[in-house]
C-alpha cells in the first residue's frame, strides 16, 4: 500500500513536496514559534501539521492556487499544537486554543485556527463587525469556516472567520 492510510494520501504528499520543491526548500517554519521544520518525503511529512489558509499568517506560509483560489500552505510544529512551545488564548474571550487533536504529519485543507470559533467575536464580519452567523449556529464542516460567506448586514463577501494570528495572545501575554 502506497501512502493511502489514515495519515494522508499520495496526492497530498505530492502537492506538498512539489510546492516546496518549487520554492527550492525541504524545510518550512512553524507559523507560531518560527522553528525550522524538516519536511520528509514519506508520512509523517513533518513533526507537526500542514494546513491551507486564505490569509498569510507568516512569511513562511507559501502561496499556492487550490481549486482556482489563492491559498497559503502553512505549518504548525508539534510543540505549538500541544501547547508546549507556544500556548495561545483568544484575544477576545481568553479561551485557550488547542491543536492537540489534529493529526500530525499531514495536511488540513482549511485554516486550523478558524475551524472551531470560541466566541462571538470570531463570527463577526471583517468589514462592519456584525455577526455573520449566530453563536449558537454551527457550520457543517470545519472547512466551512475557511470559505467565503456574505455578511447578512453589509453584504461583504469574505473569509470572515479566518482571523489573523494577532487575534490570539500568547499565554505570557506577548502579542505578535
């Protein structure tokens, strides 16, 4: 069997490896702690997880086109996913962000920081700050939080739920 188990498939592996080869790199950096991460040619691909996001969280995030849309291939190391290296809290409600349930060594096709909004502020329009969906309503899939939605108040279509990393605070209260 060739890379089609629980941790990913050959298409994902080839996408990541060819994207990084196009950048002439066999490494990436964690968007949180900026630690350099070696990318392997078999699963697990790195000591952390890759994800696609519509915004560039860090300079290390690589621009890619996926299904005709501009995205960024980014990574978070295992230490930051587990909260060992960097522990994050929501700047709005102080809820802790926890990435420990994410599968290591593969790639998510959505922004992992937007996937589970913790408070009403993470559901606001990026333009007028009205609520896009009520806090008691949940979207069907984690990836839906990374897609574009129209604001019911102003009509602005955007990735409203994908917030910059500055909307999180490190536990030591050092903002980016």
